[in-house]
C-alpha cells in the first residue's frame, strides 16, 4: 500500500474488439469505485494495429491511475484456436504495458472471478454487474459489460488479498513466478 494505507487495483477484461478496464481504490478494508470504461477496437481492421493501440492506451490508463496491482482475466478455453491466439495477444499487450511500468500482475480465470463476486462460477455478465452494484453501492450505467467485468476482476483480486484462507503463494503473480523459477527463463 503506497498511498498511506490505500491501494489502487486496476482490472482488465482483455479483448480484441472491446477491452474493458475498471479501477477501484482500497482504503483499509473499504472499497471505493473509481472508474470504468472500454477501449473500442472494432473499427481497427489490422490485428497488429489493435495490439499497438492496446499497449499504448492501456499504458496511458496505467499512467493516469497508477495502480498498485493489475488484475487481468486469463483467456479461457475456446473452440476456435485463432480467436484464442488473438485474445492471448491482446492480454499480452496489456501485460507488457504493465511490465514496462513495474506493476505487479495477477491473473484470474473467468470462473474464479464469477465465483468470487456471485458465488456461482457460471453466473452471467448481467448477474455479475448486479452484484457489483449492490456490493459497491454504485450504479454501473454502462453500455458494455466488459467494463463491469473488469471491475469484477479487480474486486476478485481485492478479495484474494483480504481473504485469510487464501494461500498467497498460490496466486499467479508473474514476478514471483519468475523469481521462484529462474532456471526456466531462457536468456
């Protein structure tokens, strides 16, 4: 916690068409909604240009909000390998922008996020949004549920940080993983 007991967590819901982001501020054990939004990539036809925009625009968000942690959703298994490859690249661009700024990265599976927020791993995006509104006492008036999903990812990370039953070593923190498994790194 860098801001006198406060912590900023940014959540990212990666996508190649719509990328959602959400920011929360933790003050002790109280959560405050800060912002949410999307990066709309639908008009961009070139996939590599989309990746460049993700890297730059997400980096600008990191510079604006100065998160202490980045919580990002892991790509889930899909039937189309090309879609999964593109989604992984989009996630990678957002992660690279965080790595460039030394922001610790934590990755969460979609089912884990839904379970943390609603108690059901198969909850709908609408159910997640509704529970978040009640939990945070805020109206998330948004057009795209990717932004509320990003808030959910940030909240999932907050719950992981504050849950005494959570094994801190089990959380996917890439910096910790690299430090613990330096023999796996090809130089």
